[in-house]
């Protein structure tokens, strides 16, 4: 039972990290909203339902079974978003972003409040 609860908590953490409400996710996954809420609270779910949820969240289903803390997943999501933006930029734009990051890090390390 503990493992099923962990899956529900992982789903909830991923959903919250993506700033999606339970109702919105249930609608995107074509699942009854009350049933979706039960899954987050540890109710058993079929593989088919978990696949629908993973598709709606745009994450691999394996993320539901991971013991990776939500903060790490959130960081990974941010890095993934940055990477997606960089992929669509020219080399010159990417180099400009890198210079900005370097300046930011230099400023941050010299700032009395460390931002």
C-alpha cells in the first residue's frame, strides 16, 4: 500500500510543479475528476490510467515510480525548459545567453545578499 501512496504523491508533486489543477489534469487525461483525486491519495490505478496521466503531464510514466524528490524534478523541468528555448536560438543568441549567465553568476558571488 505504501508504494501506491508514493505513486500518488509523485503524480501530485509533478502536477503541482507544472502548475496544473487536479480538475485540469483530469480533463486532459480524460479521467473523472473525483477518481483522479483518489489516485493522488493512493488509490490503485490501472496502467492505462497511469499512461493517460503521464501523457497529460508530458512526462515518462517511470517518473511516477521514482523516489526522486520533487525539488529535483522541478529543477530538471526548469533545465529542460531552458534547453528547449536554447535549441530554437541561433549560435549567436546562445552565446549571448551564456555571457548573461556568466555575468549573473559573477554578480551573484560578489553581492552582499547573494541575491
